[in-house]
C-alpha cells in the first residue's frame, strides 16, 4: 500500500497518508491508523506515487471557493435553490478582489 508524505510548500504536514477528501471547504487527510488531519483553504496540487508525496497549495480564496462549490453541488443534487449561494459567491468574489488588489500593491513598484 502507498503511504504518502504531505508537504505544504517544503514543510512536512503529515505522513503515512492513505486517504484524502475535500469536505466542507477543507482537505481531510487520513493516515494508516485512521487519524485525521483537517487542512482548511487547501487543495492538492500534485500527487507523486513514485516518490509517495503529495504537495499542497493553501490560500484563503480556496476555502471560500470550496464552500461555494459545495453549496452548488448540494443544490444540484437536491434540485432546490439555496439562497445562501449568493452570499457564498459574494464572499468568494470579494476575497478574489482583495487578492488582486494586494498583488497589485506588492508587485507594482513606484
């Protein structure tokens, strides 16, 4: 069985991981002993079976987008519209706008 080491940038965050799942805006990792590690605002960017590694990407925007997409999926599955979708979308959109403005400030030098 493959047991993965999980890295956020170059920092080891978990070992012996055999299961990964996105749930409620968080990445849930489970090791061989069924202990769970919940990582918010995180996506898997690379799975390397040959080296038994998983590399992650964290950003506040990821959590907002995952919550929005989870709500969309629930609406599609139930066939019922959830009025919270608009609020979740506005939160994700606002976070994206903040990210762009922050990058402009940091990258545009006078």
